[in-house]
């Protein structure tokens, strides 16, 4: 039969393991949300450029 001390040791080991897993997941999640934000900001930057290209193409078509 395990002593109370051994049980406590295994519980703390499990808790530490879970904390590691959780922190890793949180880091990964933070990285993903940052990359998502970055992607959205680049989309916002590129959007007016495509509009400009669209209107330039329209003007070119009208000239031809």
C-alpha cells in the first residue's frame, strides 16, 4: 500500500506535468492568435492596393 507521502508525490508530479502541457498550449494559442492578427492586418493592407489595381485596369480598358 502506498503511503500518503508517495501519493502526494505522484499527484504533484501529475499536476506539474499538466501545468507544462497547459503552458505549452497557451503559448501555441497565443502564437496562433498573433499570426491570425498578422494575417488580418496584411489583408487590410492589401485590400486598397487591389482596389487601386482594379480601377487602374478599368481606366485602361476605357482608354482602349
